């Protein structure tokens, strides 16, 4: 069976002509208690831009096969994929197997565009519909693995077994226990000779659902609502279409992303994807939930995986994976950005400090009414809480500007190490509570204490804040952290982490695309998403 033998709904598409750049359809899985509810979900799926709907019969509370299937298939305004998933394959249905297969045969007879049959029963199913299956009805033969993603060889064998049943469309859904598992799923799609759906489920498989467009999958699933999923890790239809600009993903689309763990909170995908779109840059930017940076970089070594931002806790590990590193990143010992050069090598940068220090200087000048060329940080006592990637960036930045740097950190040894590199002093978090050798000090929090969802936490008690004239917080979700709110109440000038984020976003955008950053759009997008 070849791609050409299947009248894909998508064959009408003018790929690359400004409409869609990939043939992958978006299917909305519908789970409803009743037929009426399911039909109302079909309308919602159509309004949201889905190409087809998966009718999950196993979720219906009561089901009269002939009457309900006729109603659903005939009244659906989108092509239907009928699935009746049994418990033994991860679905809800626990009833009689013959009744289940009878319902699937009926769906074939009634002309559902697609019918999903599990590999275990596929041979039996095809024998029973021999000569009775309308040509226009396509059977998807599926296999689900809820534990892991098997080896490439095992996946290859699985595809062959599915094809051997006579499947029109192959479906493989595995579970990603590491982001590198997605690479094997992409391999299946890239090498497949038949229309194929290949997905790695769960958080670590999220990218398989988005990049399915790049690798030419038959379809990907997009939910009507966040959290209402038929399988773990599904994106919403809205995110597929609006955030990831799914229709414009092509086989030549360059892949970027933010490498971190956790990564769900990151606003970077909103920011870069809308910025890429605004300048017609053929790139995508993904949240990359990475456990081991070295494994990620060595696995995704294709020339299309070109640029990454780094966030907590991988900035130091990222540096070790670079072929070359800029001198500031080398001094700091951490990178915030990595790009692939044309020869395939990886270049690391640290642009964290640029944005934060510029924002602090600007706020100090405004507060002090000064406008000279000298940095207003020069000579000031600059207290940095945290000694991770952002802490190092701020401490080096302050040192470069002539500030007297103090470093406070939970792990005191790290504070001592960093302080010694920037000619400063280390202090414990407990000592910091009563530390006020002078008035008008500058404070920079670079820990994640107070970040969403733990917004009630703060790295320094309010009573200690009155000795500072300016307080910066690297956290940008939420924008106004408890630390900044209390600092403001004590009379200090707050400087938001969003400023650091925005300034480094400008620099990273330029490194990724080679084009000037659409600054106002980036500011507006961030304002909308924090
Ligand atoms: N605005 C921006 O553009 C921007 C840029 C970069 C980072 N950030 C933010 O800055 C924060 C740190 O990022 P990073 O990349 O520097 O992370 P990192 O390298 O992992 O460092 C984390 C730092 O936070 C400290 N820490 C973590 N949990 C703590 C706790 N419960 N109590 C006290 N200290 C704690 C760690 O102390 P130990 O050494 O004791 O573990 C370490 O000093 C994050 O919130 C991140 O979102 C913002």
C-alpha cells in the first residue's frame, strides 16, 4: 500500500502555497456521555479548526449501536474516526468483545471515513469484513504501549506487523519516558511507506504531537479543552493552530526550543512562535522537557534542530555540550542560548546578564535622577541571592559594572565559589535576614523561590527589605512576585524579571533568525501571557 492509494482528505491541500505546509490532519478526540453531547462537541471541534473527529464510543454511558452510530456518522459535520477502545488497550469499554467488534463493523458499513481497530484483533476483523468494506472507508490499525517507547528495531517490526494485517493506516502510540524517545517516533514517520500516525504519549512525548506535521504524519490529535484528553500529553487544538502555527510547519521547518525541567510554565514558546510568524520565519519553538542535556543534544543532531534557550536546571550542563562558548558564558560557567552553526557544531552564549543589568541601571538612573555614562551600579553594595545560572550572570554583570558583590545562597559552598570569582563575599541566607551594613543596597533574587505555583513564598523576609533602594527579581511568572510587592511597600524600586527576559529574548531572536527582533510584538506578547 502506498500513500497514493489512499484518498486522504488532505490530498486536496495545496501544500506550501500559503495555506498548509503539511498534509497532517488535526483530529479532535471526543469523549462524551451521550450522543447529543458528542454532536455538540463535533460542532465545537469544527469551529476550532479540526479536520476530523474521533468518536470515542467507549466513553458513551449508553449506546445503541445501529441508531447511535447512524446518528453520529450522518450528523457529524466533520469526517469521523470511530474508535471503541477496550480496557485491555487502555480504553473504557469492558463489555462483550463480539458486541464491540460488531459495532466497529457497523461503523464500516455505515461509511465512517475511518475506523480504528486494535492490532490484536485486526486479522479477525479484516476477515469478517472481507468484500463488505466500502473503498472509501479506511481502517486504522493501532497499537498502544503505555509503558515505554520500544527500540527502533522493535518499532520497525511493529509497523511491519500492522501493515501485514492489510491496514490502510498504521497507528503506533508509545509512551515517552525521555524526550529522546521522540526521535524513534520521528524515524518511524520519516521512513514510513504507508500513511502513519506515530505518537509518543505523556509530557516527554509532547513534541511528537507538534512535529508530526514536520514528519508528515497522517494525523495528530488536538483536544477541545486543556486537560480533557483521550491520551496523556495531547495539546489543545488552539495551541496547535495558534501557538505552534501547525499548518505552516513543513519538512524544512527549523526546530528551536527552551530546554528545562520543569518547562510547562515557560512563556518562551508564546513569544518566539509569534515573533517567528510575524517575520515569516520558517521555524518553530517548543517547550523541551529534558532530563539529560547531553543525550538530548546528541540524539537530535539533525541540521534542522538549530537553536535552544536554556533554563533551570540545565544552564551549566548545556555549557558542557557546546563545541565553542563565548567568553562571558565561559566565565559564568553557564549558557542561556545555543545555536547550531552551518558545520553542525554547537555554539553557546550567555545573554542573561545583559537584560538584567541594563534594566537595573535604567531604574537606578531614574531613581537617582542621574544620566551620566558611568554605571550607577559602580561602588554600590550588590547582593545576589542564588548562585545558579542566573545568579552567576547577575554577579558577573554587577562585578563588570564595578559593584561590590555579595552572594547569598542556600548551598553556602556555591555562594563562596561564586563570590570568590567576582571579588566579592559570601553570606548565608540566615545572615542575610539581619544584614544591613549600609542603606541603599541593591538586591537581586535569582532563585526560583516565589515562582508560580509557589507565589506565596519569598527569598527574603520583608523586614530586611527596608535597607535596599532597588530590588530585582529574576522570576517572571508572576511578574509581581511577593518579594517585589513587599520591596515596593518598603520604598524600594522594583525591577521585574520580565525586563531581563525581554532583553535576552531580543538577543536570542536575532541569533536564531539573523533578523532584527520585532521588539514591540515581543513586549505585547509577553504582556498578554504573564
Ligand atoms: N527573567 C529571566 O529572563 C530569567 C532568566 C534566567 C532565569 N530566570 C529565573 O531565575 C530563577 C533561577 O534560574 P537559574 O537558571 O539560575 O536556575 P539554577 O541554575 O537551577 O539555580 C537555582 C538557584 O535557586 C536556588 N534555589 C532553588 N530552590 C531554592 C529554595 N527552595 N530555597 C533557596 N534557594 C533555592 C538554588 O540554590 P542551591 O544552589 O542551594 O540549589 C540556586 O542558587 C528561575 O526562577 C528562573 O525562571 C529568569
